[in-house]
């Protein structure tokens, strides 16, 4: 895995490092904050799809069964 210069201290570290071992900068390349943003977006889309499916398919079936 290639190494990159830390934006704070210029030492070579992995892009996936949780913090720089030299200066202690937390998430120096914002790798984990970008990853969490994408995960939140994916989960939001999944939840919205479940709600829409439930509203359009399951709710009418439930109403028909109650009658």
C-alpha cells in the first residue's frame, strides 16, 4: 500500500491511518469521515426504499385484510 505525506507534519503514513503516529493528527486524510458519509447515504436510501415499498404494497394488503 502506498504511503502519503501527512498534511500536518509531512511524515509518510498510510492513507487509511486513524491518526498520524508522528504528530497525532486524527484522521489526517479524512478517509473515515468520507467513508461514514457514504455509509449514511446508502443506509438512508435503503430505509427510504423499505418505507416506500411498505406504503405501496404492504399497507394496502393490510387494509384489505382488515376489511
